[in-house]
C-alpha cells in the first residue's frame, strides 16, 4: 500500500485513536499541527511495515499504535489511558457491577503460578450451585485446554450471554480424575459490599463483628453503580438490629465512580460539602450532603484506610473526617484525587480515559498527590492523631493472605481459618492480628461506653 493511501486510512484511525479531533472550526495553526502529528504516526507505521525485520500483521500494527498512545498519555499522568475495545468491554462490566457469567473468582495457582485456579465461587451463582469449589484447577473451558492460556482469554471464554451453557473441566483438590461441570450462565451481580466472615448456615455475609456489643463491620471493595444501593440495604439492616458502632473498611479499595462516592458519604452526613472538583476547562462542581436519607444517626463510626485506598475511597474518608463524623484509622491513603472523563471513541467501542480535573476535600485542601505536593504535604487522607498504625511490607502481605482465607467459600464452612502447617510440619509463627481493625474496635467500644454514661439514670415512677 502506498504511503498516500496509508495516510488516508490510518489518518482517520489516528485522529480517532489519539483524540486529535481535527475540527474544521479549529484555528488554522492548530489544525495544521494536528495533521503533522497524525502524519508522524502514519510515517512511523509505513516505515515499520516496509522495513521491519519481519512482517508485521495488522494486529501487531494496531498494538503498536495503542502502545504509542498509552506511552504518550503515561507521560502526562499515570491515570490517563487509551482503553481498547476488548479492555473497554471488561471496564464497562466492572463499572456496571454485573455481567453474564458463571460466578467464580479465578486466579493463578499460588504454587505453580501457571495453573488457572478457582479462588472462590460466589454464593448463589450457577458455579456455586453446580459444585465448583475453591482450589479447583480449571483444565479446560468448552474443551479448550487452559494450558498457557492468558487470564483475559479464560475470562472471555467463561463469560457470555445469560442462558447459554459452558462446560468447565476441573480437577478438585485431592482428586486424580478431572470432571466436566456443565454450567448455564446467568447475570452475575458482583458484590461490592462485604462483611468480615460468612454466616455458617447461609454463607451470606455477617455484618456484625460483635453482635452482643453491637459493633458492625462493612467492607467496600469498589465504588460501582450498585454499591450505594447494596450499602443502603446493609446499613438499614444493621439499624434494625440495633447497631451501636460501625467499622467501615476501605483498605485496598482503588475507588470507582464519583457519583457513588458522593452517595456513600451522604448516608452518614446531614449537610455540608462532600467534595468539589476543579480543572482548567472544568467548571467547578460542588457536591453537598442532604439530611434526607441519612442513616445511623449518632452511631460512632471508624473508617479504615491504607496506602492503597484511592480515589473514591479518599473522597469518602476526607468527607467523613472533615465533618468529624468518623475517625480515620490506619495508614495515609494513596493520593489519587484526579477526575478521569471517559471519552468514547471508534463508534463507542473504545474509550479515552483522560484526566480533566482534581478532587478537593470539604476543608478546601487537595487530595491528589501532585509533584509539588512534596513541598506542601497536602495530599491524600492521613489517619486521625493517635490512630496511625505503622505497617511493614510483611504486615501488608500477611493481611492480604488472612483476608483472602476468610473470604474463600469452602465445601465445609469454618468460622475462622485454623493454624496451618508448612511442609516440614511446623506451625505458623503466630496467628495474624489485624491491628488496624483492633484499634478501631477499641475506639468504638469507648465511644459506646461514653454514650451509655451520658444517658440519664433510670428512675422508678
């Protein structure tokens, strides 16, 4: 193909992919610069196609352009990115909080790091009902071997239209013979509101840490479109059961939708600013709490964060901290307070995720960790004074293992993980203690006692 024709074909794609919207209403100088940039991409592709040591197929050419785009966007900031059509489908599913599938969490076997393994089935899903178990090795999907299969390919094969059947060949732990498990796909609701342990009878989450003491526990793992509705249902249930103090755990929560963060904050606040957004071409927007719909009025609240609590998590933590509605316990948060707009491209099949503004907390200080933040130290959310918990890397790894073990749905439920032995028969050194959660619970117990002491003494009438 001639360079002229290549320019014509790729020029159209490059304008779309790079977001270089060559508008005829743009000033001539700006329009000329846009064409120069598009020509540069086309010239590079032409030379690669003509001179590279081996033939480059269309798929690799496409990947080359995507890498160019993402490499450039990465130099702007680490949160702007081009999302290709395949990734956009998955991105959209995660934001929606539901998809067509069988209801399993998959990963790589921790020992071999090669075998595709079921981390845990989700309660009430087709996979759970069909007998898929935690620890099952997935050998085939619809007869196709998973050996050397990429995780994304396996997920694509397992997911699909609700009502359609997929056959998953698994090897149960301790078994020598694989079994074919036919499963009919359904709409899977991804649960973003979790507890600490499951009820042994139903395997649903128990949202009380200490039922007798009235201390509830709610963990959010994301801020999807369904999170606020899920959380409201849980909080209303806790209210009915007489909760006296609540732990809200946002550790390792990477964030999600701004609207959801505002809704979650509003559950606990009666008035005032929740968050505001500011940007160069972004009209400042201020989101405020309303008294209507407020839950758990007067119930003391402890909010857990760590260095991986980011974005929407930081919005909630900052709002509740600035309004003195909760104490923040743990580590300083990540410092990701930038707003990414999702700009649909290529006939809405892909998207450009572009940073257009930043979040500002109710106090008026910045959440995002800009390079200049090193001088001002104004970024993220710090724990309240006296509620910092210093953690080492090994502490964080131990917590993740502990958390994963409590989340797994087993064939025979256990109330808590038992001490494990290594291959030499030695017990683990010590059972894990969640010091962040422990400090939060101690605070809530003190607040509950203060509340009791403030009540008038009962009198006989």
